[in-house]
């Protein structure tokens, strides 16, 4: 088990689904005091404003977001006047102290009008005081409660950090007192100044609270057991209110009192039946009503007139009138993939998928014909997943990450695991992570019969196809719940859609943490609508093989022109070039002539040779005194973090030019600036070991492909480790290693080249190694050229070594 992954805002435009309802999980709802409009927030990283009179969507606010959970909305609160929305969620780009924030929006314009900074953990629940002058917040983990003054520039006026688990919910009473529910089992009562008055241990995990208008009672709902608890609203003593409650497998997840405090409305989730119910409870009776949705209620509000506003986690919204009849309803647009691990079937080549559309109704999507159909024929075209077999060994996961599904690869060695956070491939024997892609709640997964594709059914309603060799997403489809409409797209932006679905695919563009994100509909970019391309993407394992460099450039330019972004969508190249000629005053005998030039020349050549292959080239150069061991490790970690934004599509090229050293037991070291050569132990302590190098490279490779270039004496030792863990790291399908020499030979440099022989040949290869004359330099082209050219330059004295795990990757263009 490891720490949570680092996070960062998207640094490029990304495609998102927006069917004008929430996708994924809806987490929170609130409404203004006058019942003019409601606000909702969820895992699709949006806040949505609804007209409370008729359920019309008035505005969608896109919060700043990144990959994984960054930007997910956990809670929304509207101030009583209805002119301010506070939003809490996952809004920290790193795990450093006090990096979280609350976002503040104008509900009329959708503009971000401020932030509350300096929070230690993500905010789980928010509540405005009845006068709108204070905002209470509870946070995940043990961070506790904060109280802010709204008219004093959000100054913190109180805090309580004596929490043992998540502060799951906070709500105010009409007199300004407020209470919190924590998963440490406690309900806490605070006065309007934020001073704690009482704490009541209730056991279990309380999830929702509701005060009566005069604060004589406080209803407590629990998630992990089918019970309601009634507390005295002033003392928190448990009272026997004789309220009736239907409790057989019925878990209350939301509560609200009627205006006269005589009836308690309860949002119930029946776990056996798998659907929601509403209950009316008082001292004399319990009335059970039908509900909406197949997942728990996340919010329930009762108006002074007796109207009932409800929201479920699967994005049902409804308003019922005082007599219980339906005033309006908003339905989800996505197919629910939960419990579909055994029913997601895939054809041998991965181009056809079948799944459960609804109870007893199957559906098929064919990427060859772009047809979405119900009740497909039983023609044996697709097959069910091969479930992974438990063997007693743990799957490597992050802390709090939950495994949802697992399928074995046809090769019997690899498996693909879907979790609450990621899709990842593992070596099922060594439990080694081969690649990891952040996906929204993977509920089902399958692998094509030919082993080339992994297909994931995700919590946002999408089906996503990933290359098995490196995890890169190459195609996605969103089939709508209406059984007719659909949209399919590539990450670069080429799409096809049924007539009723063209408007739901959009480009999201961040504008930093001080502004809302922007969304641009793909139908505003007519060049990207190309249904003829989509059927060829899966057979070619990506868009590049279908449209070529020129087509890729046209698509990116069209997107960039319309959305006005400085950076086009698509894969980026990350280069770390390290060259050490000057080893410092303590190791002058190690000085080289041209290693620093090797780093600079390779970096420059990679910049020049990209054409439109990558949308952006990030280059970091460390030469001579800049290339200490600490500097190199720092840049490798930064490279890992930068690769996350590409979510599997980016390529990293890492070059080291300098001295290498092989110690006993064939342990290989790269010698950085400042290496201590006074003894063997000193060298090993101050040099970069192959173990350290491979640990960093393996971490980078979880987020995309890596090409490692080592121009150093005896550098072949890096590709021939004797340690089992190093061999496992090098077996990763998305790492390729080129070394300038074998483990027992030297590497040469020459004043005629002003470079090392390996670098000289590499520079030539980036311009000349296009063997099939298609304008592209692939890894296989590079390998062939270096194998011939390096011995030629050194009269057979030096021979490069290579460990190739992907040979079709395009590194450069000649145009």
C-alpha cells in the first residue's frame, strides 16, 4: 500500500461528457431560503444550478480540475440570500500542509468570486448560518471543523481538530447553533461562535443530521446500519421519541423535518432490493413512499409549504408537491456499470462490446459500424471476461483505494485491475504494476481475445479502450440511457455521434485556481467530426496510424483555434537530459570533454525533430554542477508528476551522458557531479545506483512510455541487472532502454564529433533513420541505426545494448 498519487491541474484541453445532468456520482444538494434555485455538485467536477420551480438547468459551473480526483465536488452550500455558492471538494494539487481550499461562486454569472485558502484536508460538508454571516466546514480525515466569518474576508473564527475520522456532515439550526456528524462515531454540537457545547458518541457512522425548527430534537441517520437516532437538540441526550421507522435492510441516508416539526421525512436505501424509498415518520405511524434512483439519497429538503426536494447519488433529482405528486424530475443520462463485471463482453479484436442495458435487456455497440443496438443476436461475437483467480497475494493499491474488478490476460501472466481510482495492468505473478491510468471508478473490465486492448466501463458512464502494452487510452464511447444515442471519440478530439448526442461532448480548459473552467462544445469545431475515422482507430491502436502526422496537426490546430488555448490537446514529450563533463574539484580525474554537449545536443535535436508529433516538448537540462545526485532525483520525480497529466499518452525520454561504474555482483552506478571517489563505499553512497534509477523510471512508466538513453562506460550493466527486482522493472512493457556499450566495454568520445559515439549516432538517427520513408522515426528505426552506426564510428570497439519493449513508438519526424 502506498501514498495517494500526486495531483496537478490539467495542463492541456481535455474532453469531458456533459449531457446537461451529472455523470458519475452526485454528492451534494442545497437550495436557497426562498426556494428559487438549487445547486448540486458531484464527481464529474461540476456545480449545476437548477430552477427550483421547474427543474430546468440554468447553469453549469466547471471547477478547476485535473486527473484523478482533483476537482471532484463533495459539497455545495448556498447562502440564504441565494447570491453565493460555497464549494468543497478535492482542490489541492499536492499533499503539503494547508493546500486545500473552498471555492466561492456567483450563481447568477457562474464566475468564481473568491477562495478560502489554507485548509489541511478536503472539505466534506459545508453549511451557512441562517443569517448568512458564517460558514461552517467539516473535513476528511481527522482535520475536524472550521468556522469562517463571511463578512471578514473569510477569516477563520473557530476550529476543532479533536476528530478521529471524517467530519462527514454539518448543519445549522435556526438559532445559529450547528452540529457535525463524524465517522469517529460522534455527534458534536457547537454554539454560534464555534465553541463546542456537547459531544455525543453514537457509534457507527452518522451521515446526516436534521434539527427541528426550535432545536428541541436532532435526527441522526447512519450509513452502516439501518437505524435512526433521536437526540435532544440542546443536550444531545438520546430521547425516546417513539418515532416509527421501517428498518428491515433499509438504511437512512437523508433526513428533514416538516415545517411544524411533527413529521420526519427520511430518504431510505434498501440494500437488498437495490433501490430508494421515502418515508414519513411520526409518533403514530410510518408511511413508506416510492422513491427515485437505484442508489442512496444524498440530500433531502422540505420547503415551508411542504414541498420535498430530493437528490440521489446516481443523479436523480425530483421535487414533489405537498400532496406527494411529482412536480418535476431530472433523470440520469448514463448507463450504470455497477455489477456488470461478468456481463461486459468483448469481441476477439475488441471492436464490439455487449453489456446489460437494463434488467433483462442486453445492448451492443459496434465500433466498426458505429451502431448502438438493443437485444443483439446471440451470435457468439463477444465473450465474457476471464475473471482473475485469487491466489492470496495482495494487488498493489493506494491507501483507501478499493478494488472493483479484475480480469486475466490471455497470456496468463498479466492482469488488468479496475479500482475506485484507476485502471492498472499488473504482472500477476510478481504483483508488479506495469502501468496505471486514472479512470473514474472502473466497475467492469475485459480484454480483447487477441490481447491488444483493455476495455473499461467507468463510473462516468463511458466505455474506454486502452492499449494493453502501455495503457494509453485510444477510444471512448458514451452510450446514453435512452438506448438510441451515443458519442464516440479519440483523445485527440476526432469524434462521431448520433444526431441526439452531438452536443454532449466538450473540451474543458482550465484557467488556474482563481477562475472557473471553460467548456467548448465539439460541434463548434466541424473539422473534428469525422465518423469515417473512428472504425479504424482500434485496429491501428491509435489515431496516428489512421490520419498520419498531417491529419493529427489539422485536428490539433482546429481545436486550438476554436478554444483559444496556447497548448493543443494530445500527447506531450518530456525530456530530461543530463550530461556531466566537469565532475568537480574532488574528481578531476573523471572529467570528460563532451558529455555536457551530448545532453544539450540531444535536447535540441528532440525539440527540432518533433514537427506536429507532440503538442508540446518539455525539456529539462542538467549539466555539470547542476547534475548532482539530488538534482537528478528531484528532476526524475518532477518528470513523474508531469507525466500524470497525459494519463498514459505522454512519452518521456531520459538521457544520461557521463561516467558509469560496475561494482561487485554486477551492480551498476551512474556517476553524478560531486561523486565521492575516495573509496568504493563512498562511490556507492554518492552515485546514482541502478536500483534508484529503476525505481524512478518504473514510477514514471506507470503514467506513460519511457525511453532511457545511457551514454556511459559499461552502461550495459543497467540493462543486465542480476537483482530480481531490477529484472522485473525492466520487463515493464512501456520502458525501452538504450545503452551506449555493453557491461564490460568502454564508451568513446572524439573531438571530430564533439560528442560521444553513441550520441553522435543518435543525433544522426533522429534525422536519417526513417527506413520506410514515411517521415517517422520509430524506436525500431532507432535501434537498427544505432546497432550499425556505433560500431562503425568506433571501428568495432563499442557496441550499444538495447532492451526494447515497444518498437512502434514514434519518437521524431523528418518533416
